[in-house]
């Protein structure tokens, strides 16, 4: 499965600054706030959550 270039940019941003990747994918909502908290508590959990949000959204079918 090919990944669009916008998703690749989001993945790179999620590794560098996890809340930014979540913000670009979902906007300023609960997922964004959870990711900020996870990033403050530990950088790795923030990255894992951000990548989960990006990959989960990439699998949703578009009708």
C-alpha cells in the first residue's frame, strides 16, 4: 500500500514533534490534548500515540 506524500510528512512531524502530527490529522480536539499530555509525560508514548492516530485515520475508507 502506497502512502501519500502528505501522510509521510505527518509521520515525520509526528516523530519530531508528536502533537503537531496529531493536530494536522485531527485538529485541536481530545486526541491533540491527550497527545500533549503523553508527550509531556514521556516523549516515546507521545510518538506512539501520534503514529497510531495517523495510521488509524489512513485506514478509514473514503466514500
